[in-house]
């Protein structure tokens, strides 16, 4: 580790870093790929006992022109309170042409611990804090989907119309790829809208039950894995044949029984490539489903009131960009599996950027507000499409 007194590590929930070398005022670091096929970008580490110092952290072998770049559009994220709140250091904090993978940080005199990450993380402790804020709510229940491979409880949250029979059931999944952390804040905003004592909340509580699985790769989230392109199969391609993972296997078994003929919609939340900067629906290869996705997109665009811009023109039709048959060669996705369930009318795969939506900075609070936009769009779509919603 060297003779310096300061320490760098990733020994906490969501942490991910390998340290190649440290010196008195710098460290060479890289992402831990573990069982990832190829390259991916997630990292998070903490530095302790560096009060008052200025340190430089160099990511090894960045390739800015090949999309293999360990920073998003706002530079690194930083937290000085143990990961409770985060801000962006800014693109200007990254070293430029001479040091494209480096950033420098001056630690405040009282900063005994500071965390840095590719983007704001979201782990089990964050979810439990949110659930504690909802304690006693009659319209929310936390149940267990299964136990992960390593014995962790996999949460499933039921919200909305829990007493009596709902008109519609909606499935929400996230974190098939462990690093795609912003989905947690979207889910908080969506659930907050469903649970609140407002016209919108009361409507959900009368008509719709949501089942939300926030961590489809629970072990990967807690251990700071990339998750994307995991060998031998990532969780997001584990929906055909015999599922390798407990979470996908349990969901495939539970969803048809839970539906009772009422499961009409499914949403799978993702984050895109590191520097992508639009919120977009990834279009189905089925023309009928794409038409419904376009209708939902127009509804979402019309009701969105939050600060993050969503434009239906940004959506990605099948056959364009990464949305081709080759992208699904590793196995069936959650969206494609859900589209084959009885009675399901609408399936949406949604990409939410890590750092910027167009020119707007992405933060946890803004992601929560987009979750509220999703709740408004769900209601508007269901009310406008009673036949599809089975009402």
C-alpha cells in the first residue's frame, strides 16, 4: 500500500475497485470486472484519513474514444457523509488529454471519509431507509421473492390496492444489471406517488396493485458488481430454458400465479451506456407492442412535470442503435419474457441516464421526480386504454 497514512478501499456495500499502486499523493486504480465478459465501467471506492490532503486518482488505461471511459458526463460522483448524499465533481475535474482517466480532489480538514463513484449508488441500505419512511402505510407490503445465491433476502414490494381485488396489476423490475443504480430513485418516486394521500395516490389504492422487485441481482448490487455481461449469463438474459439465478427463477414462477388474470403491464428499468444522455423506451421487435409503447410514450411526454426532459422522439425503435437482434443473443430478456405472459398488454424497457438527460443534471431527487412522472403516465394510460387494462 505504500508508506502514506491515507487509505483506499472498496470494503463496503456496492464498493468496487482494484488498486494497482499508491504513492504519497496518488493512486492507480481500475474497475474490478470479476466475472464480467469484456469491459464495463462501474466503480466505487472510499478514502479515509486523508483530511486536508490533495490526492490524484488515475484510472488505468481509459479509452475516451472507444466508449471505454470510467466517467460519465459530469465526472465522478462524490459523497462526504458515508454515501447518504452525493454530488457531481463536474466534467472539468477529469484530467484532460494528458491524463484522461485521472481526477484530483482536495479533502476538507474534517473529511475523515469520502466516497467516490461512477454515479450515485443505490444499495439495500438505501431501500431500507426509504421503507422505514413508509412504516405503517397500509398500502405497502414488503415480502420476500426468494433468497439469493448467497443467502440474501430478495425484496418484492407490493403497493397500491392491497385490500380487495385490483382492476389492474403492474410488474416493475430493476437492477438486472447490478451497476444500473439510478433505477432505485425512480422506484422511490413511483412508490411515493402510489402511497401518498392525494388524488393520484388514492386512485392507485383503489385500482392498481404494483409488484416491484428493486434488485433482480441482489448479490451483485451489494457486492458492487458490474452485472452487465456477467459470465456465464447475466440476469437480464436469464428468461428462457432453466434460469441460472434464484431471482429470475422465482419471478418466472410467481408472476403468472400472482396475476390472476390482472397483470396487464410490465416495466423493466435500466441505465444505458456511460455517456448516453436521454431517457428512452427501447422498442419491441413486435410491431403491435411497439405501437402500444409509442402510445405510452406520448402519454408520458404529455403528463411529465418533473425537471428531467423526456421526449418520445428519443425512443429507440427495434433495429436501430444497440436495439437489434444481436443484443439479445445471450438469452431472452425480462421484457421479452413478460410480453409472452397471459393478459399482458404493454411491456416497457426504459433506459435512464446516469448523469445527464439532454443538458439537465441527473440527481437522486430528479430521478425520484421522474418516478412520479411514471406514476402519472401509468394512470393516464390505464384510463385511456380500458380494454387493454381489462377494465
